[in-house]
């Protein structure tokens, strides 16, 4: 069989398969599915305290309110009460004895309408004894309140290196959390089946996990629970583990009443009740030479995890793995504390601890540059991984490390040097308006850090008219996974992508799947689908050999036809012949990532199949009298290997960058001293809008023909790495602010208020430390 098929279906831009329906409002989300007759609406009653003992819980009156069909509590659970993804036993479906955060589910009411269900909760009589709550990282550290034990890793001899270094600086910064703000909030519709099974439509990145956790809680075999999702209206990690609890509440209602039941959170409830990006406090101690070369570094990362472990162990590990960003750290120590707080349990969010890990070293880069009076880009370049300095602190040797080329090309194309001079000239001639420009690199290891998750499955049917139905374990959250996998199948079978029918993800067709996460969706599911397509192609090829009287090597699948030399038959006709010859036209495919291993105890190994690289230059203009700013221009050069679909990839890069920018600039979560989230709606929580788009935004894919890997046609993952490019905006804002405040201590997000109130970081020796105000400091420049 020839493998010389030209790339007409992959490595070309193809529109998202749902683009037209989405623009027309015709794409179905779970709330658009016509409700089965008798569907109940479920309201989940929430804890009004951050931490309290439940003394008494009297719900009889609730159950007797008009329209109420059922009240569901812990007592209705036939199986295991825990819904934690790692079976930690710390996440009960409903609060058990004590409430652990404000917003925690306590019980659920099912009624004919959502209003009736919500109103009925006013008739509950619950008595609480408030307990002291741990709300901040500082409180958790003081009380040694952790969801998991601390992790401490080390390479080389950081203490000796720090003591011997000519220059040494310490600093600390905080990065805030982030709400996922998917447009479609959490939703599940559970439909009981006549054999005791349960069908759940769930907005989830992880149907198999919803299935198995639901089966545990309902005391059913996994095979009796089916979970299906055609698409999500955004997810970003917020639907990697957190849909299970709500899906299970819907299923408990369905189980108890025998009626379909829907749980659908409104925006405020979604923001209060579901987990977010982990906030970090990062302390660093860094020693370096006159050129800015790092000799030793110590990081302490204090991670706010909320009340349960959830994925916090893996998230915090990613923060440790990526504390280097793209820099060689010969002598490094990291301490990572996984703090337990009485706040909602934090979870996966695009980047998964990496953005936070990167922020520490990038903040230090600016410190080093300003201390030595160097261009921060020079310091970054000197510290990059390179020949002889290519092993990470966890033991993986880098390959295809093209960051120097990316940076050189980006510097040239964005005219960085010239613009940096212009920024300096601008700052000398403007007293209150200040500019900053910064280039930061990104390097993200691709693979789940938990080995067993690195597998994918697919299932393809070809029907006797030649039409193709594709199914795989990945979920579509808007990122374009489905079109990419369809392109792969189309390429292998030599048909147009429009001939491949994309079907909903369901645990009935492909079992035991991993979450669509870790940016690995198209790698894992694409390779699995390719495996299935190649099996079918092999069988069809045998039929073609007989039909043409040709050798297998001569058969080519191309342009909707199958040919051998001059002979040619349409794909549909060949399939018809295959059917008559009694050929199996259905195949499963499977893929497991090769060559990866990691010892979780020693934190050593080769955890990643490959790395994705990129860099961004951001230029900002700040009004130091009001704190307002604009991102004037962004240039991005990003590496996706050999892109499967450049249009989709550029969309992911733009979206990831803007989402990262929101995290670092305007999206601020604020909990008060009672543990109440005060920013639980778009009125108080500001995501980037059209007006915040950089005035100029140039996004380009880096040519990377040399990349070879066990990925679809040597493409690279793109979902998460670009989010970290937004660190360049943060750095540019720091640079602009440091025109008036030496070594500004500005935590993320850098809101306009933070710019206005910027203070020098402890240890900054210059003007402001002498007690000068912003205006006076400005006059010194
Ligand atoms: N999810 C996960 C992830 O479960 N494990 C990971 O290693 C990971 N990495 C990035 C994003 N999501
Ligand atoms: Mo994720 S943060 O769901 O890859």
C-alpha cells in the first residue's frame, strides 16, 4: 500500500465542523435537547458558611412545597458517597456532618420548575455551628493545613550556589485564581432506563470519569451508566473533574423518582460552586553572575487548593515541573505546599499549574535584568536551554529545542530592538504616560504526568453506501478536536473531510477514555482514529487488489477514489463490493504514548513525549496617574510542529493568549473574610472583551519541518501552551511601572488599581524606598 498520499485533507485549514450551526444558533447544547416527558428541574441547596458543623437538618417542609417531587440527601445514596477523582474520600456528594466551603451542596430539590425547587429551599430548617475557617494561603501555612503532603525537589547544590553567587535577590509574588467562564455553565440531564441503567447527557471533558463515579455512587456496574456529550460551550479544564458531582445529583434524583432530571447551574451558582485556577504565592531566591546567568535558585510555591485534593496534586506538580519555563537551572530547589482552605476546590484550568510556575522565574528574569542594567531579553537568552545545558531538573533531555530560532525570528519580524529603543525614548519624553515592551518564551511538556492517562481510543463504521461515521474518546469544547480527527480519517481513506460524519462522544462506543485535557486531545484521539482508519483501509485494499488484479503496493486511496495504475473505482463502489464480499467495515483503534516514564517519588524521568515552544512580544502603554493601560501590540511566533489545521491552531493561539491576558490583567476573584465569593457574575468579574484586544495582534506559526514524533503527521499540541505567552503582557506592564516605581511589587492580576497603587518590592533600594511618592519618583527620571 502506498503511503505517498498528498496532504489535501490534513495540514490544510478547514473550518470548524460546527461553525455554521454555532453562528446560526443551531448547534445543540445539552440545554437545547428537547426534554423527555416528565423531566424534573433540580436546584442544589448550598452552604451559607465557609466552615460549620451541621447541628440539625430538617427538610420535611421543603418536600411538601408546591411542585416539589423529591428532596435528595446523603441518605438517598445507595453506593459510595465520595465523588473525588482520585478516590481520596474527601469529596462527598453532599456535605457530611460539616460544611467545608460557602456554596457546598447540602441537598437537592427536584420540582416541576426550577423556581419551585429554589423557592422550596427557603423552608429548610438547618442549624449550623460556625467553625473557624482557613481562607488564605497564609492561614493554611500557619496551621499546616494541606490537602496533600508537601513536595520538595532539588537538583545540584542550590544553597552553595546561592551563597557563592556575586549577585543575589529575593522576591515574592502572588498569582490570583481564575474562573473558567465557559459560556455554557455546568449542566447534566439524567434519564433513567427501563433496565435500571442510567443515561446521562453531561457537559464534560471526561465522560468515562462521570460514568465510573456515577456507577460507584448509584451502586451500579459501569456498563449500566452511559454518558454522552456532543459538544460543550467551553470547558477550559473546568469540566475535567467537576461535572461528576452535579451529574450524580441529577442521576440520584432520576433514580429516586424514576423521572428524567436536569441540573443546570446559573452563572452565579456556577461561579460559587465550582472550582477555579489555583492561586499561588511564589517566593524566590536567586543568585546570578555579572552577565545575569543564574547560578542557583530556590522557589517556594504555596498553592491554594480549596477544600479537597481534586487534581491539585497534579496541578502543583506541573508548577514544579515548569518552574524553569525555558531556562537551564543547574542548581535548583523547589518546595511546593498544597494548602487546604475552606474555599471551593480548585481544579484544572488551561495551563494546569504551568502558568503559575512560569510566573516565578519570569519575574526573577526582570529583577536580574534591572539589577544589572541589562535588556531582560538578553538575560532570558543567556539562560535558555542549549547545547550541553539541555537536561531539565527532572531529568528529561530536550529535543527539537527551537526556542533560539523562534526568538531570533520573532525579534526580527516584530522589530523588537528598534521598538525597545522607541519605548525608551518615549519614556524619557513622557512624564505620566509610560510604555513597556517584553518578550517571553514558552516551553510546555506534552503528555499527562500520570502515565496511564496517555491512551486514546476510536471507533469507525463504514456503511454499505460508503458513508463513514467517526467516533473517538475525545470531547469537543470548541477547540476543533472533532474536525482535526475527521481530517486524519479523511486523509487515510482518501476522501474529502465532508464525507466523514462526526458523532457525539459516548461511553458506549469507546470505553475507559481519559479526559480531553493536557492539550493531548488530537495527539491521542487522532492517533487512535488513524489506527482504526488504517485497519479499514487494509481490508478495503485487499478487496481492491482482487477487483483490479493488482498488488497491494499499487493501491492508492485518493480524491474519493481507489486506484491501481490506470484502473479506478469510487470509494463508495469499493465499499459496496467489500460488503458483498462479506468484509467487516467496522474497526476500533487504540493508541498509547510511547517512550514516556516518570518516577513520581524521585520526580525523575522522561514524562513528556515532546515539548511545544513559542514566544510573544507585547507592548503596553500605561497612564500612571489613573492606572489605566492598553496592550498596543502583540506579536506571537508559536510552534505546532507540522500543523494539522493552521486556521484552528491560530484560533487556539489567539484564544489562549487572550485568556491568559485576562488571568494576568483583569480577572480578579475576591473572597471576603467570611469566605463569600464577591465576584460571581460578569458585573464584578471582568473577562477580556473586544475592546481589550491588543490594537495590533500578529500571530504566526513557526515552521518546524524537522520535528518527528508519534503524533498525527508530526503535529504538536496547541490547546494550552499559548496561554503562557500572555506572561509577556505582565512583564511589559511591570517594565512600564518600573519607570516610576523601582522593582514594583505587583501581584497578578495587574488590574489598573494595582498599577495605581504599585509599591516597590521589599528590598528595592532606590527612590521609592526612601519614601518618595510616585510623582516625586517620576521627577527623578
Ligand atoms: N490534566 C491532567 C492536565 O489530568 N494531567 C496533566 O498532566 C495535565 N496537564 C495539563 C493539563 N491538564
Ligand atoms: Mo486541562 S487544564 O482540562 O488540559
